[in-house]
C-alpha cells in the first residue's frame, strides 16, 4: 500500500491532470472527465454522470469554491471517504509521481518531531495526512502538541522493541489508515501487514504510563470540544501504528465526550473488529449508523462505509444474512462501491444464493477488473452452480492477478477433484502448501488427489505429513475418503470381466424378516434427514426453546398475497432468532447451519421469493428435528400451528393447515415424495377443525404423514452404537448404528450400504432377507432364542 504521503501526491497529480483551466478547482465538466477517465470499462449515460456530479457537489459542498468547483482538498476528501481507489485511478490514468518531490518529503518525515516543532508551525507538520482533513482531522492547536509528543513516545517504544527483537512485522510503515477507506475483512493483505507489539515488558508499561499522562492533559483542556479533539487525535495516531487496544481507550473516551458524534463510534468499532471482539464492534457500528442517520446531511458520505463495516462485523459473528442487508444498502448509497458489491456477492454465496452472488460479483469485477478476491468468489459460485468449466478460467484469472492467492488455488484444486482431474488437483494443493506450509486441509486433499491419480506411494507420504499437522476429526473423514477411492478400484475375486466388489440390488429383492426392520427406502430418507440435522445442529436445540420464542416474541400480523393473515418475518430477522436457538455454535458453524436451512427449508417456505417467511410454519417445520422426546416435538409442532393467526384463539387447528403442514414437511425432508404432493395442496378448502389426537394420527401416518420420524429417532439414539468386531461386508468399516444381517448368507451391512442396496458380489441370491439389530445385546438374545429352539427340537426328537 502507498504511504499517506505518496497517496496525497497521487491525488494532487490526478487533480492537476483534470484542472484544465488551472484555476485550482474542478468544475462539473472537468469532474465529469475525471469520472469517465477513471472508469474506462463503465459506459455512463448523461443522466448517470449528472446524478454522480450532483451527489459529489452536494455532499462536499464545503469544498466547492464557487464557479471553480471542487478544490484539491475536496478531491482528497472523497478518496479519504472511500469513494474511490487512489492507486487504481492513478494507474488507470498512466500518471507518475515526481521522484524528487517524494525524496524531499521522505527526508522531511524522517527528521525528529522536536526539530520540526521549532522549524515550522504546527499545522504544517502533518503528522499524518488525516490530521489536516476537515471534520476528520485536528482542530485545536494544543492537540498538535499532544500528537507530536505521542509520536515521540511511539518512536521510542518502537526503537526499544526493535532493538530487543520483540516487535514482529517488518513493514511497520506500510499499514496506514485502514479504517476509513479500506475493507476491514480478514484478508491476506491485512495479516501480511500486521504488526505485533510485545505488551508484557517494562518498556511497554512505561509507554502506557506516559500515554496516560497525555490523556490526563487532554482531559484538562479548556473545553469539551478540545478534549474530544485531543482524544480522537490520540486514537487515530495509535490506530495508525496498530496499537489497537490503546486506540480503543481513546475512542471510547471520545464517545463519552460526544455520544452522538459518528466518528468515535466508527473508529471504536474498527478497533474492536481488529481485536476480534466482533459483537462489541457490531454495537459500535450500529451506534455510528444511528448517529449518521440522525445527524443529517453532514454525515451522509460516511453511511456506505459504516454499512460495509457493520456487515463485516456481523459476518464475524456468523450473521451472513444480516450482513447482506448492509452490503446491499452500501451499494445502493454508493453505486461505485466495488468492495460493497464484492462483499455482498461473497455473503450471498455463503448462504447458498448462488445466482444473486454471481450477479453482484460480476458487477464488482466490472468496476474493478483486477479484483482478485472477487474473481475467486465468482469462480466458487459458478462451481457451486455446477458450471465447473466456466469456473476454471475465472479461478485462473484470480491466480494470475495474485499468484499466491491461497483461496483461489485451494478452491480450484477442489474443482479439479470434483471433475476427476486428480493430477491437476494435486498441483494446485502443492502450490497452496508452497505459500502456506502448515495448511493441513491442502495436505489432506493432496493425499486424496494423489490416490485418485494412482500414485499410492506419494499419497501415503502426503497423508503422513497431514498426520503430523493435525489430528482433527476432518483427518479421519479424509482417510475414509482415501479408503473409499481405493475400494472403487477393487475387482471382485480378480475376475476378468471387472465385476465390482459389490452389486446394487433392486429394491424388490430386499425383504425384511420382522416389522422392526427398517425398509430400505425409508432408511435412505431417514439418513438424509439425519445428515441435514447434523449440518444444522438442530438436535442440540431443545424443542422447548421454540415454545419460548413463540411466547416471548410479539410478531406483527401481515397479509400474504392471497389475503391470508400470517406472522411473517424477513430472513435477516429470522437469522437473529436462529442465532438465539443455536447460540452454542461457533460463528463459522452457525453460518453453515444457516446456509443449509436457507437452501433446504426457507427456499420451500418462501416459494414466491419475497424474502419473508411464515414464522409459525417455520417453527412447526423445525420442531420434528429439534432435541426432545418425539411426543414433545409433535406437540410443539401443533402449538406452532395454533400460534399462527389463522388458528389463534382456537384450541384446534384447521384441517387445511394440518394438511399443508404435513405436505410441507414431506416436501422439505423427503423431496422425492413431497414435491409432487405439494402440487396438490393448492385449492384445499377443508375448514373443519383437527384436535391434537387427530393431528398425531395424521402426523404418524407412514404413507401420507411423517411416520419416518420413528426411524430418525432410532438413528439419533444409535449414532454411537458399535457392534464389536462386526464390519460391513461391503464398505469394510466397523458398523456404527444398526446392523443389518442377511439371514441366509449371514453377511452384515451398515446403515448406509443397506439403504443404497449394496451386497457383496460373492453372494448372488434371488432375494435377500434382512434382520435389523440395534445393538449386540439384541443379537445375543436372538442367538439364545435360536439355541433354545434347537435344544427343544433335539429333546423332542430324543423322546
């Protein structure tokens, strides 16, 4: 990143380039030329140009010098506020800096502050360019003295820590002023330029003590405004030097002095985000947003950046749907804010709305063609939509723009894996490891890709390296994947015709020997529901919490397109409720749960794409897969339907509602059956009432209800049940959950293989009869029973 000095020089060169009449201002015609020149890929209409100029001249009215137009300070201010990218615009115009001027400036900045204080007036020192910027900078002369003293303290601390080898990060001066114009999200750029101060030593304690003296001096200022000016300046200098904890103290003090001022809240939010305190950062950005909206036009220019940073803080908490709202608002307020569009696209991708994500990311790239992160996320969205061939060149573009782009390399490796191009995948993961040697996921996937490329020895080496890096559960998943790929290459008994180690048998040949044994298709559906339950972690949410939400929340009644009253809620507000229900989840896990719920449930409930969901129906749909006894889950589902306005005040629900609910359940959780059934639900006009007992009969119906819930509960309780030495005869894994024993050939299958109809190819039969054992104690009882019957038979024969 350019230093602030070179940044202001670049703005000056841009200003001079377009100040055609050299009158010290950019009039509307000159400003229009600038806008068009720095956006060569955008074809503006006259109306768009006029609207942009109106906004600039209105927002920066204090920098308009009559007929001359926008002054240099005004143009600098627009860049300070994030309205444009100085480096990009400077390069787009093909301009160059005057090296002699830069050398002079560099020499001046390296001289001691004490000497500068003697040689020139305070306002010419420009400790940092922000200090002289109107509204953001220093107002009082006494504040300049405080800033000068603070710079001396920081230089002393830096010199001491560098000498003692305590400071980490050798690019100290490269990281400047990220809060107002830079994207705050976690990125390689931020981590590469992060400076870590050693805070436990005597030198740091002495610095904090001396800093406290400066703060006391500022608190004793002649007016509240001067004290505010001082604390804001101290905070800005500390933030610029990445002393975030100390900067936060100053901004908090400034908040106390002027609670309705936007700037200290915004700055405090930036500090809190960098410190990883995302919840507190969200609160500060929210206060900044309220202050900006209530403060009127003077703060309008800050609104887009506040929305962006608030969105980033929300993402830090896993609240991606809520973040989308703020990115979208920032893009509306500032249509050229390519970062807002990129962040919007990435967030939409994160909740599974891929088409909308592609549109936003394409717009961001249209405005900034060299935006590597946007290319990476666009390619990932295309991959998710099944357009792998289109995604490859987009990933490659991201890598061309930034050869060490870890996400692009890693995700391209995943795409090649999905396409079966294992050698190319291995090359991508090798490049990831060259940049990040401890990237254990890349090491694991490299092992998988090498095995897929028939390089078993190299795969073993890669797996050993991965084992050295981590022992996480994902490692064991990867090992399972390795074994599975090996099995796909196994031939049965070495037969010449290449017969596989297993055969897939048609459902009609699978028989059960007792009513307690699950049917094959029923188990397959139950396993799919259980997988969804695991991803969403809803089993960890007690169903009573749904009742609490219904009793505590007063949701206003609205009317659907058909005029039916309902308690509908927007998706971002629903996400807030989900966060309360799943508060035990980490942010990244919660984000995955929301994505699954959005794709699996909300897409069905919001069939018109309005962005609103019937909350009562949503709770009723969630209840069967939450924690709690089966009876309690069904009762809460019934209560949720009663809670809806169409049934409110009654002790029973309408039969039409019960039917619609059952069909929604099946459409969501058993899509192979439910989608066609949903087509029949429209036009259901049965307004008779259904009691709880009648509802339970409808719910438990195995053919037209949700009778599969009993199989789901069996899977929940048997998740950790093992069967001793028994392994599945097809996949060879130890059997966990139910064991399905074939009664003639005596081989055993796991849940998954049984549900998929797989049998060992060595056992060819006209039909297969299975008995399900939930545990080995059941199997032992069965054995004892058979033994007793055999003994009785032998006794009878003897007599």
